[in-house]
C-alpha cells in the first residue's frame, strides 16, 4: 500500500467503494487522514464497516468539514450530469479528486532523491497491453517494477515507493479528469477514437481529458500519430517544446525520431555515413510469443522506446518483447480442439478494438455482441469478408444481425451456445481448409450479461474447456 500524506487528522469524503475507492480509503487512513465512506451499494458499505471505516450517509453529512471528496471514476464528474456528491462538494468549496491524484501527491511528498519513476499510459485502445508489456520488459531488465492503476491492482494498493522503483500505470480518461497535479516522468497516449463520449460531453471533452496526461513540464511524452486526434496532439506538444516522440504503424517516420512498423517488425531511425535517416529494424514480431497484429506492433513500439530511453540495452528489450506472455482477455489464446484455436479478446468492448482482432486473421468464426455502443458494428463492414460465420450474443444480437445481413450468422444468445456452435462449424471447415480460429471479440460492453469484460472472458474460457479443448498453456 502507498500511504497518502497531507490530510493528517482531516475528514475526507470517499464515495464509491469499488476497487479504487476502498483502496483510496485504506491509503488515506494509513497516511493519517480520517476517511468517511459511502456507497449506494449496501454490500460496499458493509465491507467498509467490517474494515473499521467510518461509514456515513453523505446525502445528509456536513460537507463543510471535509478537506476533499475522493470520487470513484465510475461516478460522473461533469456529464451527462454531475454526480450528486459533486454538487454537494461544489456548494461547500470542497475539491474533487481521484485515486491517481492521491498517488501523485504521495509521490510528490517524497524527497526528490527517493522518488520512483512513474510511467503512465492512456488511450482508447491498447493501453492495457502497452502497460503490461512495458512492465514485463522492465522487469526482465532487472528493475523493480510495479504495474497497476486501471489495469489489475488499484494504484494505491501497489507496494510503497522505494528509490529506483518504476511504477507503470494505466490511466483512464475518467481518472485523468479527477487529477490536478499528476505529472508522470513518462506519459504515453496510444491512440484516440470516439469512446465514453457521454461521460465527457462529446469528443472535445474526451480528448481534453486524455491530454491531461501530458501536464508535466518535464514529462517525456510519447504519442501514437495514426489517428487525426493523436497527430494533432503530437504537433501541439512539439510546439510546446520538451521531449516528444511519435509512434506509427501505418507509415515510416522518415524525418523524425520515434518508432514504426517496418517489414513486419518494429523499427527506429538511425543515420548512415551521409547523415541520412534509415530504418533500423530492432525486432521481428513474427518471432514474438504473444504480439499478433498491427495493433500489437504499436504496443511493442511504445515498449521499445520507453525501455530503451530508460537505459535498457536493445538486446534486453528485444528479448522482453519476444517473451511477453500476453494479457488476459486481449487476443489471449485459451485452447485448441484439434485444428481449431480459440482466442479470447473479451476486452474488445468497442469496434476499434475488435477491428484490430479481426485484422489479425484472414478468416474467423466470430463471437460478438453484448451491450452495443453508438453505431453498433457498422464501422467493421469492410472486414466482414473475413468472417466465416458470426455467432451473436446479448442485447445487441438482433441489431448486429441486421448489420450482418449479407454475412453468414446466427443469434446464439448466450456464450456457451455460441462457443459450441462456432467450434462445430470451425471443425467442419477445418476438414477441408485446414486450421481455423474461433474469436471472441465482442465489439460491445459486457454489462448486459456479465459484471465486466473479465467475467465474460472467463465464461468463454470455461465454455471452450468444457468442450474438451486443450488449455493454451499446455497446448
């Protein structure tokens, strides 16, 4: 745990007792604060009481006595309308912050010589894999590395800071909106495409939230430039000065520093004897254990640049990239059944993420659906020729079926049925056409049938193994 100083003996309102909220309360208490907790869920309040926290109904509390409100990132700060706690905080002049801001203040309170390095990653897609990949590479180099934030362990539940340690943290737009002083040593923006627009009042607000990761004047900045928003942010950061690097997997960076896709691998620019920039291929991604597809080339490019810029030798970085075991629920092989492979991409909750998965295979038996986002799967129409057959689940099944009117598909309804049907069809095709892939890449949120994408991915895994598939770890 990372104790949070600066609020000793002061009452701090904490609303939302999920992973980040209860962790923030523990860290505040460890730093000497007096957290006062509340949640709309009775079970959340009962857990807090069982841990000995002061649980008080914040709807009737005296807000004038609070030094701050620590708000769960799941509660809206501004849109579609501010959460009721935000309104009460504003009336009382109480600042509203989140767990990432508490983490930033805990690090800033340390003497400069004792502060760890902080690498922060955000973006619409790819941020979880990039976070895990950077953490893996740095660990293989022998560094003390702690990985968490919006991925895995809440940031304040990570081990307390020690000199020389590196925190690699994923940060969501919701979390960034709740920061005021967060300024990591290294900041990465993987990409930007429309997502969570209801929570940010539109694309402008969403982009503004993402840009907060670059707040630090001395932050080393890395930006994916393959989308219009990322390219614009890169140019803006260049004009502001400081250390800025770009990453592209759609074009070579002929006149710039950065990393890009070249001949199926990650390349960086070097200079020949005449002073001309030439590509230096640093890693052949076809040899990597768990980095298929162009989107993973982007993740690898970020990881290479960050680790290399932190002083890790090139050969060590390459070894780390090639040995990366992959991220659960993101293009994760879960098993094989004869000539059929099963890939769990449950984390693909929007079409941009599903696009990367579909691009990774020439033909798939595709399981999709859940709670649809705006636009459904219309944006994926150009990839429908890659779909041998689609198996649709959840609330979006009927809408997705209409979009797939010219594509072989069926409404399966639930995960177990979809997996069994896809496996049978893939096995039949494999008899004549060779090995096939069953891909879960929902292009939709999970909340209609599951509490989160992790539970959905585990349901897929269970259904695959129930068919008698050999788990990927022993395949």
